C-alpha cells in the first residue's frame, strides 16, 4: 500500500503539466488556403475543424455590416472603394476571390448575417470590429436575429470604446480587447507594458485580452497578471508550431491562425 502510494506520488511529481485544450480560431477563415473574409474561407475553416472563425467587420453607408479587413476595397478586389462610403449593393459587385486564385473568382464580400448563418452548432465566431462603436446597435440586432447561442458570438476590437459599448449594449456575449506591441522610437522598448494592458482591459470590462503573439512580452508574468484578474488569455496570429507550443505551455485559451488544420495537427489537438 505504502509502495503504491509512493509510486503514485512519484508519478504525480514527474508528470509534466499537460496543457489545456486550446481552441483554434481560423484567422479571416482558413485564409492561408482561401481568400480572407469570404464564405469560401469560412466554409474551409469549418472543414479544417476550426473551433471558431475570426472575421473583420465594418458598417456600410446604408448601415449594413460587411466582412472585410481594410477600410478600402483595393487590395482584395482591385477596385478602390471606401467601405463606409459605399452601399451594400455597390460593394456586392466586387470580386474578392480572384486575387487569391482564379478558382475563387466571384466570391463576394459577405454580410455578417451570411457569416453567422453558416456557423455549425457548438462552433464560435470572433467578430472583429474595425470601425467605431456606432456599429454596436446594429451588431446587437444581427446577433439576436441569427438565433445563435450567446456563447457562440464573441466581439473583439482594438478600439477600447467598441469593447465598452459592447459590454454595455450586448451584455449577454463576451468581448475581448485586442492589443499589440510597438517599439518606442527613442527607448527601443516594446510598449505598452503588461500593467498598462491590464488597466485598459479592466476599464472597459473586457472578458479577456486577445494579444499579439510576441513571445518576449507575452510571458509567464504577463499571464499571471491576467489570471489574477480573472481575464481570459488569447493570442493572434500564430502560424509557427514552435510559437504555438510556447503559448500552449502558458495555458493560452485560444490561438488565432491562418492554418487551422495544420496547427491543430502540429499541436496534436483532437
Ligand atoms: O484576431 C486578431 C487579428 O485578426 C488582428 O489583426 O489585422 O489581422 O485584423 P488583423
Ligand atoms: Ca482581424
């Protein structure tokens, strides 16, 4: 009996900490293989067994919510239009698939409603808001009309005002504040600090921080700070398995990647 207990104790002592099951989030859909922010890219993400998709959203001139990363359409369509100064009908004429590969010719800029309509049961979406808080009332309506469960839709934004407005106006869903790092031109130090990031996240009542995958800054101390304050910890955008393993060891809640199937297999996630 004593021997058994000693053996069990020994096993517990030597067993490495097994990382929790991280969620894999498909960045702009499965955007390594398909044109970003299109239904083709989101469908492929589901085929690649992503736990969630991430997409970028703007409000159009006629107050429709559309899925596109840039504030102008040139990079993905070849035609220059300002999203916020265009109507949905005008934007729908653009082909945002061909730039990636001719086989995606004819892919249109989707609406938020179309993207929400293809989310499978139990899967999620990170809705990144690229404009300001004026979109939030429309967002609340679209989410309600989708019939999805509250835990299936999460709002993310670099704009802390968008997170604050989401928490106030759509309290039933989660909101993560997005943050990145920049080098101070004089001191060469990366900013902001963990404490500064924490202060903003708490100020806007975010459920968590979705942070740029910067290994120097996103370390055990930073994660301890978040966890002590009961904040979730998510990272973007990770395509290297080595980097992903670093964040996995830190117990990250979700990893956003352009390559969901590849990363899931590299990390040996089920
Ligand atoms: O998931 C967050 C990430 O998408 C932010 O960067 O420029 O790809 O929208 P960006
Ligand atoms: Ca994004």
